[in-house]
C-alpha cells in the first residue's frame, strides 16, 4: 500500500492472533485503525503505535456494535474497512457438543459478525464505498472432525457473505471472505474449549483434537504474512471475493472443488431428471 492509500479500518478481536497481527500491520503502514477487543487492557501496547483508536467491544451485543461504529465515525470520520476477525474455537463430536457452547460459538462467530456488518452498512451506503472483510476458515469450505459446529458457523458466514456481496455491490461496497488454514494463533489453544470424547469417537474426533493441540505454535501459517496479504487484497484494484491463506487452505479447497465437480457430473442425469419433463 502507498502513503496515498489512507483508510479507516475497524478490526474486531485484536487481543491476540489474526486481529492483533492485522491491527499491527496496518498501524505500522500508517493506516488509521479502530482496534477493538472485549478487554482494552489487552491492547495497551498498541495505543501508541501509529493512528490507533482503542475501543472496548463485545461483538455479541448489537447495541455495543452500533455504539462503537458511531464512536469510530465521530473520531475518524468514517469506517472504510470492517475486518470481522473476532472468533472462538470449540472441540467436540457433533453428538456430544454442549448446547450452551454451540450457542456461544454462533453468538460470537456468526451473529457477532452479523452485528458488525449491520452496524457499518448505513455509513458505507451513504458514502457509496466500503469494504467488509469476513475471516471465516478453510473450515467454511470443507468440514473437519472435532470442529463440526465451528465449521457450521463459518459455513454460515460464507453464505451470508455471498448474499451480502450481491446486495451491496451496486452500492460501491466490496465483500471479501478470508479462508485461512493452520496459522500460529491461539485458535487451538487458549481461545478454544473442548469436551470429553467418548471412546467410539477417539479414532476420529479424539485424534483430531490431539493433532490440533499438538500443532499450537508449530502451524505453517505466519499471522504477520496473513495480515499483509489481507491488506494487499483490500487495496487491490480488483479485490478477491475469496482469499485463501496458506498452502493447506489452497490444497484443501482445490481438492474439494474437484470432488464436487466429479460427483455433480456423475449424477448429472439424476439431477436434471428431477424437473418436470419439457415439451
């Protein structure tokens, strides 16, 4: 990005991981960033870094989402880019998942993003410009054992983003979903919760959970490089609708597309035969 590319960014979930990396990258690049987290004491080291505006935000509270966006617009004049990063993980088989944990996942990962989207849209519509970046996951394109409901929240956000993209494109607003694979964040560590797994699920769910936890601090993905990639995508003359991040994300996505294409073709006659006969 050049010095003339000045925008106001609002980034959620900046206490650690992707959110912190994105905020840090943008601030060091001279951007104005509204840096948010539920507890602002986790953000104190960012306060003196460039044009940072630190605000407390619980994305699950629609009134707080509206209030933070209004405050950001008062302080900085606009919110040009929203980065919906706030999210949590949860490990369990689908059968054994706790109802309260499922609700919490959706409250943060899906409804939290929805709250922020609806809060920024009035200003973006008025200005006929803006960019909404929703961090989903490669788990929003391909499901994995042990994180079924986490993947469900990301699939839901992908679907919402697809529709939103069509609704706001004529208004000058862009929507990009970001699908990372494994990055060195606390997603599988302190920002996740897990249930006890029944023996019948040990070879699938249990093995996956052990692998996730063993990968903490060893993942291939670099959050700083991811932050730079996201900024580069937003500033591109033609921003992508979807941005895969990480070798694994690319390989999983391409394999999924190939599998779907082959299966659709194999069942084409049955698929087309479901309509009323023509003629």
